[in-house]
């Protein structure tokens, strides 16, 4: 079975990585390549940046999704939600890695999943999703006497903070501890803050250079410190995760899934 994949944001860094990965992935082919109406790459071959031809031209016409099995989307929330509506209309499944989607957008994804199958994860890396499982185990074992802080660093171009991955790390830990992250998260400290509240989960954000993504969860106790770290050195890890997600979705008609479902970590 060949899985026909559409790629959103085809001219971006992640779009390029996805195209290159799909072209080399067994059982997958590029069916459509989407980009914004103002993109300078419209009507160019989707693989032109590789010096080769895919036979698929980049377009802003969402009707190009007709006949696709799955759309992979790592764009911006507003673009992702527009694509979601079209995919729901056409019966095209989705893999969504877009970060910064707010509550109304998440609700739209959940509603659409009643009609199409969706894998939604703020981080598609196989390794990072294994880290989420490790965090769940660590949080339960270190639930008393350990202060929890999450540190993340990304490239200077990233527009949202903390990263979606860092927030997911916090959610995983909070859920394991029976807490609500919205009530216990601390996103910044400045001035005289007083003693640290042991029930909180702190976040620190760094931006600079070309860092693809570094994330560390710190469990700081009296006399010892446990750190669980994931460092991404190549965006290909996200694209490889997407091809695994695509194979997982190939026989799905509807439902909302994440990478734990894809990797069998439930």
C-alpha cells in the first residue's frame, strides 16, 4: 500500500525536511505540496531545492488535497486550522505538529477527529516521546521532596515561548502528580520572589542562534538532582516521526491520537 501524503508549508525548513524524507520513505509518496499564496516558490517542483523532480508542483490551492490520504502540517495555527477544515471536508487525515494552538483550535481539532483521523503532537520526535514516558515514571517516583523545573532552548526565529514541547513536558509531569499545570506553572521569575513553592513547576526559556531544540526536566532534591534531557541536532527526527505516524494512520478512519499511540506507549 502506498500512502499519498500532502505537505503544508512546503517551502519552509520543516517542509523541505518532510519532502526529502517522504521521497526516501518506502511506501510513501508526495501527492500535494502546499504553501502560502504569496510564496515565491508557487508552481515550482516541490523537490527543486534538492536538484531533482518529484512531479508535484507547489500550490496555494487547497483543492490539491483531493485524493491525498494524509496532510502533514507544521505551519502556524491559523494555517493549520484552515487546512483542518478543508481536510475534514475532503476526508483527508492529518498529522499536526504545529505549536502555539490555543484552546479554540484544540477544540476544533477534537471536533474534526470525529470525521477524520488525526495524530496531533507538539513534538513528533520518537526520542522525545520516549522522554515523555520517562517523565511520567520519574514524576511519580519523585513526587515528594523534589522541585521541578523545565528548561528549553530554541533558535532565534522561534515565535512562541515556552515551546510546545516544554509545555507538554509540564503537562505530563503535572498529570502524573495529579495537578493542573494551569494552576501550578510558573513561567518567569524576577525581583524578590520569596521562597520557591514546592507545588509549582517552573519554566525557563532561552532563545538564540540555530538551536533546533534542547529540553531538560530537572527534579532537584536535597542532596541529588535528576535531569532528563533531549537534544535535537537535526529536524529529520520530526520528519521520521511523521512517517511512522503516517503508517499508523493508514488504516484509521477517525479519532484523535498522539505519538504515544503511534509508538505503543500507552
